[in-house]
C-alpha cells in the first residue's frame, strides 16, 4: 500500500507503508494538520517520532523544513523509511537523519557530533506513538509528552496523534496551550511550548 505526499516539492509522489505495523495519518487528516501548521514548517527543524514510514517528516521536508530527524525502532518500519527516503533522493541528504531508538526519549547521543545534537533542537515535533501505548496508561503518556515538550524550542509546537476518547483537553491543558482536533477516531493535539 502507498500513501501520497499532499503538498510541496514532493506533492503527488507516493511513499510505501509498512502494512499493519504502522498507522500513518490518513491523507485528509495529514492535509488538515499541515494546513494548521502552514506558518511553522518552512525553515523548521522537525522531529518525526515513531516515524514509521516517515510520512510526517517527508511531508515537512516537502513543504520546506530545513532539517528532519526521524526516530523509529521497528526494523521493518526502518527499512520502509529508508526506502522512501532513497526513492525521493533524500537518503544521503545531510539535512535528514534517521535514528534507531526509543522515540519517547530520542537518542541524540547517537548523532555524529555534538554540534548536530545542538542543531537538532526542534521547532516542530510530530509524535505518533502506537495507540496501545496511550490506551494502556494515559497518565504515563501525558507525562512522556510533557518531557518531550520541554525539549522543543520555546514557541515551538508538538503535534500529538492518539485515539479519540483516551485523552481530552483537560488532561493535556496542564502542559500549556492546547488545540485539540478530532477527525473520526483520530485525535490530534497541537501543544505549544511557552
């Protein structure tokens, strides 16, 4: 199965999915998310956490993100991600980094040098954990989101994708400014770091 890049330089190009292993945002939801983020992507440093196929990070690159760090630990998803980047001639791009590791705590020490780790502080984070991680312990998920939000550049945004009905604005509002949107069974919280 393939999904389509919605906008930017790769608009219309298709990327592979990793089958049932990953759950990329539906194209209409991804389009709505990027329409909301229209002023935040160009020139941004982006983290795509639980990257799966890389759809969010690739969409960000297509729309002018300066650099993207993809973090994923599943071998099959990593193979698909690398294949998608290679198909778009991004595999050797110095502005693209793929790390294998725990996306709840991105392993920046794996970056080639300390200056890259400093440059990797994100303006924008896409956080798309497996639904069971959020459903099994919503309180722990909110705590983990809080820790990640503290790693975002002040004024930056963390976009948290989770199943609708598990968390609401009251659960997330202690973290800061929250804009919660729901599309069908998909909830997306836009969290701004103060």
